[in-house]
C-alpha cells in the first residue's frame, strides 16, 4: 500500500500482508482491512472547522 493510506478504524499507516488471508493487506495495529486516503489538505481537516468556530466566537465577543 502507498504511504497515502491510513486505517479507517485506528488511523495507523502501518500495514502488513496477512498470509493466513491469502496475502490480503491488513493494519498491523488493529487487524482491520478497511483503509481510507490520508487527507493532506488543510481545508479538509478538523483544524479548519475549529479555527472557523474560534474566529466566529472571537468576533461575537468583540
């Protein structure tokens, strides 16, 4: 798997090939086989939402 994938359950980016499942790629921490693309964009992250809420609260207070 590429470095741009993360585990859907625990968020880890460490994967192994499980021989008992016929070489299927699984997460090495939780054993899940469901993955998602890592969001590298600042606008898609939760930090933007928190920042926007903080700015709105700051404007309301002033």
